[in-house]
C-alpha cells in the first residue's frame, strides 16, 4: 500500500493575524513548524506542519487563486 500526501489549505485574513508572517510567528510560538522545503511556493506563503504531522499550506485568503 502506498501513501499519498494530502496537504490542507489554511488561510489568514483574521484581524488579529492579518498577514502570513504574523500568523506564522504565532504558530511557531505554539509548536507548529514551517517546512518550506516540501515544495517551492511564493515567498508570501509557507508550508507548516502541525504537531500530528498534518501539512498545511498557509497563505492569505487573497492568494488562493494565485497558487
């Protein structure tokens, strides 16, 4: 059996964390790691990995159609 990776999309436009860098900083403070080496993406996005190993693509809501 082979495993296919599943990446989830996490967007930010919340007033408390209006941009990706602030959201990334908050997540890092809460033991969520960036793993941008997974795949090359624009600089205003990050791959992040939650404590359970789930990978998310973190980006601002306006970027959804850009990727």
